[in-house]
């Protein structure tokens, strides 16, 4: 079997254990998207559901800071990468866990970002989940496109915005994307 087909089967197997997939996106940065994604994932977990939170905002991976888990690290074992357990029902993965400190920047182009997201989806052992919440970066660029292409099935999107005209204009673009 070739590597591409094997990876596709791994993604299907891992994502097949996820009942519902929700993207949280925005047209502009700084509108509270990560706060909404983290609070949604946390609330779902606290209501008794098993939840995964994927921080796909490669250049602004703030989920660890929002949840107060910056000092945690995912475990790497034979079976894959095991996400950080925030509560018994909430698992998180973020490139932020792999940076030396919160001021470190990630300076990657499209292919590197695509590979990171591919690893979050194919190499992370999420297990059985009721919900996967994906915190996307602002806009409709490489990361949202990569998530949709790799997951193949997304159940919904939450578009976060503020009432300014420019933010609303960009949010309409995000709605059209989703």
C-alpha cells in the first residue's frame, strides 16, 4: 500500500471515531474566536460529552493559554501522539505545546501548515469523541481548507464576529466558505 493511501485510511479510522465536527472561524482576528472555541469545548466536556479541541491556528496558537495549560505537553508513544487531557472528557492538541515559550513565532508557509494540520488529524490518537471542535485562524486560507479537505465531513461552523462593518464583511466570506 502506498503512503498516501495508508495515511488516508488512518485519517478515516481516527475521524471515524468522532461523531460531530465543528469548526470555529472568523473573518478577522481578535474577535474572540479562540475564546468561543475553548468555552464551547469545555462546556461540552462538562456536560458529560467526550470532546477534542484542535487548535489549527498555527500562527496564533492560543488555546493552551486560554485554558491555562501552557506547561503541558502531548505524549508521543508507539500508537501516535496523545493529546493533553484538560479534564477527563476534554483533550487538546496545539502547536503551542511544542513552542519553547509563548513569544515564539511560527514562520511557516502553506505546505508546512498543511503538514502540521495533517498530523493533528492523522497522528493524534483522539479516541472516541462526541465532538471535535476546531479552532481555525482568521480568514479562509490554507488552514480552514486543509481541515475541510482532510476531515471530509464537517457538521457545522460557528462564525465569530464583532459588529464593525469590516468584520461583518469578512464574516460573510467565512459564511460562504463554510
